[in-house]
């Protein structure tokens, strides 16, 4: 879909407008202390495994949170199984039985949580069906979440979207940067500054935006167009440090309360969140929840139809 570019003079006008404060989409989501405690307990292991196995720490932590109920599920309590991994034919260790897909499914049992984390990393790294995920950037948690669901890690149609919501609500993506060395991060930042990449402004839904490129940050785009980074964070309803992926829309002005015609509905796809859907149509996240009579705990499931106006 092509969008007409806007004149530079309009960009100059936009850059000097009074930018009204908005609330980050993720600041409205309820955070649970149990989840924060779980993250604090296991983030070190997740980061170590990221460096060893090349699995994003954000994905490991989100899966642990989701599969173990932040360490409180009966399976985790009884067997230290944090990732819901079943026995399969190649499992030689201890076993525990619990109702899941059948009334008496076999799950792996571990002596301690660290063994569960190690087995999870090796499970993903050694299974051929997950091979393609390791070609993704270590910071591409959205691609990993989508790929895990498509590869059959779980049967839940909202599995990828649940992982993405956890990662964004608890800012787990921040841990993924540690998968790159400090020197590599510095070199990437210097390269983008030196090359002075230019973005083409577009207009859609009567809102001015640019498309993010590989390696982009909100800070770099803000510098290029003379904005304050905090203003771009506010307009796009994300917290400071939120990662960008190539193709993401970055708005230069406050989003709308509802989508323009003829966009009345959206059918949810794998890997989408309420925030990514709101970005697609240029509408505020809180309005998207409100129009669909959902609270901030809702996770969009593949096939759900959401109202846009």
C-alpha cells in the first residue's frame, strides 16, 4: 500500500507544535509483583542462556512466566517444570503425570529450576522444527513468538500474542540487548549516526509517520527530524527504550480516537498485540480496548474480530 509523502514545510510546522502529553499504552497494563519477582529471580539464567544458545532472554522469561504461572503452577511446584515440556520419546529422566491435552499427560520432572531452563534451551536449539528461529535477530522477540506458535510449541491460538504482551508489559525486551556485545552495539549506533539515514515521511489516516528501518531507534528518528525522543514515545504510546523493527510505523503526532473510514473491523493475526493493531490504524490503544469492551488483561487471539470505530 503506497502513501503520498508530505512537504518538508509541513514537517517543520509539526516539529514546533506543542506536543500534548499522552500515556504509554504499556503503563496502563496491570503489573503483578509475583511476575516481577519471577523475572528478578530468573533473568540472570535467561541472559546466560541467550548468550550460550542464542535464544532471546525475553522469550525465555515470557515462556517461563506463561507456562509456569510465574512459578506458581502445580506442575512447576511439583516438578520444577517451568516450560510445560512433555516427556516425548527421547526423555530418560523423571516423569510426572497431569491432565492437559489428555487426562494423563506425561511431563518432564527436574530436581531444580535451573535444569528446567537448561532443558528448555536445548529443546529449542536441538529440535529441527525450531531451526528457522535461530536465523532471526536476537532482538526480534515478535518473530520468535510467532515462530514458536507456528512451529507447534503450543496449541493455544493466542500463544504468540500472549508472549508478546508479557514481553511488552514487563519490558523484557531490554534484556535482549545483552545478547549483543557492548562494542557491537556501539558500532551499530555509530554507523547509523555516520550514515545519517534519512526516512521518507508519509501520511496515512491523516497522520504523519515514517517507517522504521533495520537498527532504528526512536532516539535516532527524533534527532533526524528535530523532535524530543520523549515526544515520539508519547505519540506512539511506548515506554522509553522500546525496540523498533523494520516496517514499524512511527507517528509524529497524537493518534486518533477511532479509525478512519472505511476501516471498521480488524481480524487478529498471529503475532499481533493491541498496540501493534492500534499502530496499524493510527488509533489510541485505550480507545481500541474501550470500543471492544475489553480490559487491559485481554490478549487478542488469532481470528478475533475487533471494532476500529
